[in-house]
């Protein structure tokens, strides 16, 4: 769902020449049934960082950071 949202709605993909499929394939192996919520948020943040867009960020909920 996370990847699909950015793939379908991120307006600057073409302007920034971002291949979101490549980003997906890069991070997919890091996600499995043992991935914790904190690890997943970290992966999402790493994915977003590749956009190099100061208008896009993700905050980790406090209850997850404390895990």
C-alpha cells in the first residue's frame, strides 16, 4: 500500500526522474514476516529519502520508537 500510494500519487516522479519500481525492488528483500514495525518505518523513511524532497517526510509514531 505504501509503495502503491507513492507510485500512483507522487507528483514529482517524472520531474525528479525517479524510478519507483527500482526503489521497490531495492527494498522489497528487506521486508518479511519478521520485520518489526520500527524496521518497516525505517525502510519507509529510507525509501522517501530517495525522493530528495523536503516536502515529503514520515514520522515514526512514539509508541513504535520505544519498542
